[in-house]
C-alpha cells in the first residue's frame, strides 16, 4: 500500500442496506478504517472486517457533531497513515453530502481517492413511495433542491420565482424545518395550490412514512401524521401518481425488528425482506471466541475417549471447526465419532463441514436432545459438548441425572455491543414483530429498556425460538409471544407468515 493510503468515498444509499452498490460493498469488506455518519442502517458497518477501525463523525441528537474541517482532517490523517479508508456517506456522496469538500482536502494532500456513487434519497424516496420522478407527458425533468439554506433575512436562499415556474418534479432535501415557507413561496410565485405534494420520511427503511396531499393541504397532513426529518418533499404532478409495487409479498407493510448475532439476524432479515417486510436489523450481539483454549486442546488431543460430539448452535459448529483448521487437525480423527445436534440450522452447518448429524431430536429443545441422546447411548459412551458459556443448564442437568459421562467446553460467549445497543434502542418504532433467537438476546434487549420504549413495544408481537428463550421472556414479564415450531430461521419466518396471515 502506498504511503499515502487510499480513500474511497462510498455512497451508502438511502437506508435499505440492499440499495448499497456492489462496488461499495466490496470496498467496505476490505477497508482498514471506516469513517461514517449517522446511517439509516447499521448493517453496512457489519460488512467491514472485524479489525477495521470504525470512526463515527455524525451528529447525535442535541449535538452538532464535528465540523467539516475536523472530519476532513480525520480522513486525511488516516490516509496518511497508509490506511485503506472508506468514507461512508448517506445516499450519494455528492448530493448535499459535502463530499466535494472532502475530495478537495484529499487533492490538497495528494492522497489518491475514488468516489463510488450511491443511490440518493432524492430518487429512492420517490420510488419507494410509488412516485416516478419523471413521467412521459407529466414531468420532463426533476430538480433536487436544498430546502434548509436561508439567507440572512431568514428567507429561503433559492430563487423561488424560478423554482415555481419549473414544470418538472421539485425534490427538496433537508426541507422539513421550512416546509411551510417552501409551500408559501411556491404558491406566492404562482404554483397552483392543488399541485400534488408527497412527503416521505425515513424512506426505504422500516420507519418509512409517506403522506400525500397538495401544496394547500400538505402542512396539515404532515403535522397530523407526525412526519419528521429526515424526509424528502416531492412537489409536482408526478407526486400525484400511484406506482407502488404490485408484487407486495405476504409481509408487505409489516415492520419487523430482528435481533440475534449478526449471522443469524442477517439471514433472517434477508428472508423476511423477500416476503416484502420492512426489516430493521437490531442485532447488537456478537460472538466472542473464548480466549482459553486449554480445555478444547486437551479434549481434541484425547478425542479417542469420546464417542459423541454434541452441538447446540451454528456458532458452536463454526468455532469448533475453525479451531480444528487453525490447528491443522485432520478430520480423520473423527472416524467412529457420532454427532448430535439440536435444530436444522445447526444440522445444516455441520453438513457444510462434511458431517451428517447422527442424531437430532424431533422437538428442537436442549431437553429433548439430552433425553433422546441418553436413550441412544450405550455403556462406554462419552460425550463432548463444545458450546456457549451461558448455554442452557437443561442439557447438562439431564445428562448428569441420567449418569451420562460428558465433558462440556465453553468455546464462545455471546457479548453485547453496548454502543450499538444504545443506537438501536434510541430509534425504536412501533414494530409489528420483534424476533429473538436466544435467551441472551432477550436479556440484552430488555435489561436496559426504559419505560418509554416498553410502551412503544406494547403493539409489537414478540416472536422467538427455543424454550430457554421463552423462559427468559417470561422472566421479563412478556406473556404474549409466538414461538416458532421449528428451531431455525425458516421456523421463525414461517411463524411470522402464519401470524400475519390471520
Ligand atoms: N447525500 C444524501 C443527502 C444528504 S442531505 C443523499 O444523497 O441522499 C440530508 C437529507 O437527505 C435529509 O435532510 C433528507 O432530506 C434526505 N434524506 C436522507 N436520507 C433519507 C431517507 N432515508 N428518507 C428521506 N429523506 C432522506
């Protein structure tokens, strides 16, 4: 890498993580530093390598954030350390994103850079609200305008006389604080008060809200429906067209919050998204491999003592086999050893390593696994259980009670990313569903929830898998929940589909 590093200005798109470009995703997956604003989706940050340095330079509520100069300095500094830097910006970097100023700062230092455009909210918000920004015979142009700039007389900076005469679609960004001023100016200079207007907030996310009206009615509609920034204001005949998707999926319009470890939440989000749901990934848990490998090393060295290996989670399987690979342990060592799993997800993960599970209980609970396995075992069998630190006590209690010899090894823990948790819970909306796949997920979520958030969640149906998860929900006083019949992502999706179909 050049001593001067490399900076990619990447457009993150408007919110829906699937609206990131393939090129942007590739740069994120290989960067060493990511410098980001407040983004509509945390999912994008989960794409960067684990060791990547993440620097937040956006605005928090009640805090104006860093100045543009300071942000430029940070980007330059990181690049001069020789790093591969992604500067991730909402929408498109050059659409009111101050990307140009960052480029000038890089040019000044002779730092190589590349700009990767993004889908701007100006167009995406319209599209997700069923509005074509141009349409034959209706609108031959569209104009993107900054709605917040005012001159020193507190008047809007642009020439509204000119804007009012344009026949194309007018798209205002950053205009919510000035909505009535914008509307009045346009009318004052001759725009018909019956001109259609749409306001789309949090476009392309689970929080998207759209109101439609006319120049005459929109201010009232916005306040009645409590529409807040960030929002795009679309003015013109095109805003009166209805081109919403007709293929809507069985979960269309449903807002679903997904929790769990990144891998699970990501998979679940995609599946639910395929059914048309607006999904927000609320995952704030991460898998941390245990530092102490002595027990595992000992067990593997003495693998001959064991006849069964039991896995209770996908994570357990992945971490176990990662360890084997890193330590050059040949799979032939497992000759003659049987595998037991709970849940089809775990079974499928094991299969990816070339092993077919010898036993999986019909009901996906660790208690069923323990009892079923104990029934199968013969004299001389011994079980190895590599799993999470806070794994359910059921498994080991039952094996103990049935005098099954076993060794339990804690190979990982599920940890809570406190900062992400804070970001997630500060933006909660009235979800139709929130999903939980583990007791630690429930605990992490409810442990620090304020009363206010609990009230918001009153309308939300809780969906979960696993008896341990259910038990934890009950501990937090949650009585109304749906439990998936099958202990897997597919099971969760199925139970939401069937509930939504009622
Ligand atoms: N570079 C960004 C715009 C930055 S200016 C882009 O290309 O989209 C910030 C403004 O963008 C907000 O005030 C709002 O008007 C708009 N905006 C950004 N994301 C939005 C979203 N998801 N929904 C509605 N408006 C959004």
